[in-house]
């Protein structure tokens, strides 16, 4: 099956927990995974599948540990045409910039030629005390897209 790199950006740890939980579920389904929290672009394999999980803070800002990755995407515009990705955002609908961080990353990935699989999941923390739950439901559908691609 596919190799999947789970990339998380988190201020308080929520996105990291979601990424680690989804990595376990993917491995149970027979995928091999690597989970990286706040990676640098040059440390990532660019011919596999990425699952991006990011919280949003401030006015739609990226978590500090994911900002360098995002900055590199914008500055270097690497060829990511061999990368397919999924995206999960975590935030609060109380803010106008709900899940703004994942929207920024998703747009940058597409500019670099990456192909998105499925729709972006946006988890409202006001509706879900445990964001792993809606992420796991989303993952079941996303895994099917991987098998069909």
C-alpha cells in the first residue's frame, strides 16, 4: 500500500494528538506511516502521500512549528506533482478565520502541484471535545480514495 507522512502543526498539541491517532488507524489498515510535527520541507519525501493536520491560532495564523514549512512552500515553490495529500484543520467557528491555517497550507500545496484527495475536514472544537473522533470518521472515507488512486 501507500507510504503516508502525517504532518502536524499545533500550538497546544491537539493537532499532534489527531495526527498520532490517525497514524495508528492507518497502520491498522496496512499502511506505513511517519508522523512529523513541524517538519522542514527538505526533510520530507516528495513522492508519496501527505496527511496535513493543523490547528489555527490568532487571526488565522499557522502554529509556530508549521510556519517554516509553509514559508518554504511559498519561497521555494517545490515541484510537488508527485505528492497527493489530505488536509484536516482544527479551530473554533467563533473566529472569522476558522481553520485559516489549513486553508493557507492547502492553497500553497496546490500552487506547488500537489493533488488533493478528498475534501478538507474542518473540525470545530466547540462541537467536538475529542477532535480525534470526527477525524477518524473522515479517515475511513479518505483511505478508500487512497486505494482507488
